[in-house]
């Protein structure tokens, strides 16, 4: 396995990941989604899932305090950037799934009633997301992070550049499968929608994809080398 790294070493990477995931959550608010170009939801998903795998690669190498080893994972993670990154990531996946299948968690869901005015709709969405931050954090630490650790475990035995890039590629493949599943769409139709989005403005599509995946990858590798 690669040498462990301190939480503060990769904190800038996870801060960036948290900002990207928080932005992805914002795209699930219907008034924001209406202003996005067609195909944007697909592009966001294809960025978030690979970045989650990349985050899982670096999180799996973090050296937490060994004196906390007997505590549950949600109590062992002392890095706020790590907490924010994975909580917003899980929140985004939950929004996509619940909105697609129109499912509620208790009395609230991420779909505000259409009769509400914009301010009230924003409050409704905020209650489901920011207002449920701690439950989402508990879910992320009990479901998402252990799964990411498992998926990226083989990559942590490789050189950092190879392992990190491999995690990103695996995340891209999983992203296609996840989006196909949550939208209940056929793979062929899904691929066509991606092609239509890319063909509508290839420069923007390529720029967004590269910026949201390769920039965090480069930052993570630089921080790892500095450590």
C-alpha cells in the first residue's frame, strides 16, 4: 500500500471536491436546473461519480488518529473538508435518485410543490439538503465511504499517479451505470443524449469535463507528492 497521508495534507483537494459537489447539489434545485443547458445533468453526474471515486482513493490513505480506531467511522473522521466533500456527494446522489423516482424521506423531498413561490421553493429545497446535513453525513460514512474504500483498495497498492487515475476511470464507468439506473433509461438512449450534449457545444463540454475531473486529480497528486 502507498504510505498514509495526514488529513491536513489533502485538505485543499477535499475543499475543492466539497465545492464541486455542493455545486452539483444546487443543480438539482428546479429553478437552477431550468437555467442550465440541455444535457447538463448528465455532464454533472459524469463528473461527480468519478470525483467521488478519486476522493475515496485519497480518503482511504488518510492516517486518522489510531486512538479513535474503536469509534464509529463518523466519529473518527476529524477532517471537516472530508466530511463536507462526501456529505455533499451523497446528498447529490440522493437528490438525483429521489427526484427521479419521486420518493420522499419523511415529510420532505427535494421536489418543492409547484404552487410555492420561488423563495418558499428555495426554503423547501434547503431544508431537504442543508437542513438534513447531519443525517446525510451519517449515511455517507456508513454507506458511501466504506463502498469507496472497497472499490479503490486495489489502486492504493499502485503508484500514486496510476492509482488515482485508475480510480477516476473506474468512477467514469460507474457513473454511466448509475445514471442509467436512476433514470431508468436504456443505455443507447443515454449515450445518444451525451453525444447530443457534446455536439451542441464541444468546447464547453470538453472544458467542463476536463476542469472538473483532471484539475482535482492534479491537485491531489501534487499534495500527495509534497507530503
